[in-house]
């Protein structure tokens, strides 16, 4: 993996995903690409039908090498879905995986603005410009493993505390639940019946 000189010129590639019609059905992706080309430090803009698919990822890898990109912006869906995919993709292209930024054009734009072609397109441009802005400040990161103590202290034995303790225990942590009252259950334990079943609360 190539290391980045701190003073090296920014060379940002922007990859705009149609997601079939998920994004391209509500956003003018061509106009977003044209706009991205006007942004400072952007040296390459590519539009993909499905960026996460192999052909889309191969285009990213090819562009990183051909244009000597040192930052990548993927304008597609939520990072929750594909951030690991694109981090791995840029790593395979020879870049530090943390030099990749995402703009969420699907969950944050096309899916929430159906039927507003102009408004959604304008917002998509803003999201891309913001991601490019963040990308300028990205720095290489090195992953490390840190030992953690797999024990947890939960303070408060109300419903939230009980649920948190159970979830942590299910994940394999040793849990200590602390409650100042004589019994757990909190406010819930004081209720006679609960809606909608009208069952006893505990
Ligand atoms: S990268 Fe995300 S937005 Fe693009 S095709 Fe894949 S799932 Fe759809």
C-alpha cells in the first residue's frame, strides 16, 4: 500500500451510483456528475449503474491507478451497507482504506424525495460537495487491536437498564447491574396494568 505524502496534491475521484433506478429514478445523476467535475481537487468523475457490483468496484480500482487518486468519494447508499465494501476496494487499489468517503444519495436523498426531481438533484449535489469537502481532510489510519475487559457495569435497574444488561450478557460480557432500590423494575414495576394487553406490568 502506497503511503501518502502530507503535502501531496489532492486528487479526488468521485463515483456516482445510479443504484438502478433507486437513485437515478429520482435524481439527475448525470447533472450530479457534471457538478462534481467542477469541484476543486476533483480529477475524475465516474457514473456507475451499480457501484458495489464487481464492474463498479473495478472501475474504482482502475481510476485510482489511472488518475493517481489519493482520495475517493463514493456517492451511493448508506455507509452502514457498503462502507466496508468500498474500504476494501480502495485498499485493493493500493490506497489506505480510510481515504474513502461516502455521500448517501439514496437513504438521505432519492428515497426521501420521490417526485421532486429538481430538489433531489440539488440536494444530491450538496451531499457530494460535502463529501468532497470531508475527503480533503481525510488522513491515513492504521488499524490496531486493543484488549478490552469483557465486563460491564449497568447503573439503574429500570426497564432500560435491565434490557441493556441482558443485551450485554447475550454478547458474552459479564454484567453487574446496580440498583439503589430494594428491587429492580423501576417505574414499570409500580404500574398495575400496561397497554395494550392490560397485563400486569411485571
Ligand atoms: S453501492 Fe449502494 S446505492 Fe450503489 S448499487 Fe450498491 S447498494 Fe445500490
